[in-house]
C-alpha cells in the first residue's frame, strides 16, 4: 500500500514560491498535478497516493491558492498568467519531462502548458476539464468593463470568519460549486489561515474577480489541436459532460491523440467518486502509452 501522507514541498519560480504536496519515490516517473479554481494541492490527496506505487506525484498549489504566493498589488489572475508563472517550473523540476494531471482550472492550465512547453510534457490527463469558458468579440467590451469595475471597487467589507475548521467545511460545501463532505474535508484545511478572530480563507480574494478577457472558441480549438502529447480525458457522468456536453462534442475531435474514460461521480470525481477505479484507468492508460520513455 502506498503511503498516503504527503511530503510538503516548496518550489521556487521567478514569480514567487509555490507550495506543493508529493507522493511516491522521487526517482519514479514524474506526474505534476494542478487543481481546480479555489481548491489546492490537497485536491489530489486521494488520487495522488493511488498513483504513487508507480509514479512520483507532485501536486502544486496554483498561485493565489493553498500555500503558494499571491500576486502583488495591482496584479490579477488571468488564465494565461498561470501559464507564464508555471512554465519555468518545468525547467527546474521536469527537465526529463512529466505527465501533467489537471482538474478543472488545473486541467485548462495543464493543456495550455502542453502547448507552451511541449518538449517537457510526455502525456496529459484531464479530470472533467477540456478548455475554458469562452467569449467573443461582441461580449468583450462588457466583459472588460465588468472586470475593471470590480477592480475599482476593491475589497467588499470584511471577509467571512469561522469559529473552527468544521464551520468552514460546511460553508464550502454550500459554495458556488458545491462540494461533498469528503471533498471539502480534504481541500478546506489547506485553504484556511487562523488569527485571533478565528479562521479565514487564505486564498487570494482576487481569484473571484471576473476575467478581463476570455479566449474565443476558435482559439481554444486551435490550441487543443496543437497539443502533441497523448491525452486522457476523464469524464464524470455528473460533471462537465452533464452540464456542458457541447464542450465535449465540439472540442474532443480537435485533440490528435485522445482517449476518454467515463467514471461515476461529480465534478470532483477524483475526490468523492470511485478513486480506485479512476486510478486503475489512469495507470492502465499510462502503461499503454509508455513506449515513449517518461
């Protein structure tokens, strides 16, 4: 049985210091994992150990999340900023290449990194993720105004405080993207900070600000078509496939080398679904593509 207790890591990139969790032997082939919006590296606290007999799994806190750096005053969290900030990580940590594993926002970032640093990406595994929300030319003026209005408003009163971690877990379960208790118990503690007034979210409040600009659908389809790495889409039956089936139907054919596995579960199927079955599917697929050394 793999050890489920992760190593706590810090990883330096020019933009700042990233927090991370790791499972498995450092000499094993590398998987770098990126979590979803408002989550953190503990999002992989069930799947990571299940892959760790065969791989070194390093789950990274995205900027603004978990134990990673917050961007400086006046900066924002646009989608492509993640790509710029994380690309240097591969020169230091993945000089021999890595498999990328991403959930939701992390899957979007991983897929963009597969285009930005293709020589470092051996394979790509996407958990309920296949490109971002899109905009178009007509919607851009309103999108820009909405984003700048929010920046000008700044903070909106006092952030919520919680008496204990359990209260924060319950609040996260009722959030914009509801979480099961299993998922919330895994994710929430790493997202909290304690002070004299109790517990508060440590994630950067600017993560909730609207984007100034969204990619257009033809740009998304173009970058998906540019992904050379073998790609596995893990499709949850109560996740994106249920609510945005057009994303799958329109975008999946753009991938040149893709396979899909369907799993039972919600958007956070890697936490509250059949994690053992999901890990088995991932390992089986990785075994089939390992004709190229990892």
